[in-house]
């Protein structure tokens, strides 16, 4: 725990799912680790959500596509 009494450990799966929820609402999301990037990619594929993935040296940006069905 930190000085505020809150736990600072973040579950990678929960982090990935939170980022997928942001993407679903139209916001971009950034993942620094390959593990979280892979989880996000897998969840987006399962949900059939189309995004543009911008891979950089620091991580990956997931940008929702503006495609309308």
C-alpha cells in the first residue's frame, strides 16, 4: 500500500480490459508492455472491433476506426 492506503499493484488483465472498454467508447488507448498489447489485441479480435494499431518503440497505440456499418 502507498501513503493513501490504496494498493498500487495493477492486474495486467484488468488493465487490458479497461483499455478495451475505452476503445469501445471511441477513445484511443496506449499499452507499454507486449503482454498487455497482446491481451488487448485478443479481446478486440473476440469482440470484432476494428482499430488501427500504431506500433512504436515505446509501445502500441490502439486507435478506433471510424468505419460505420
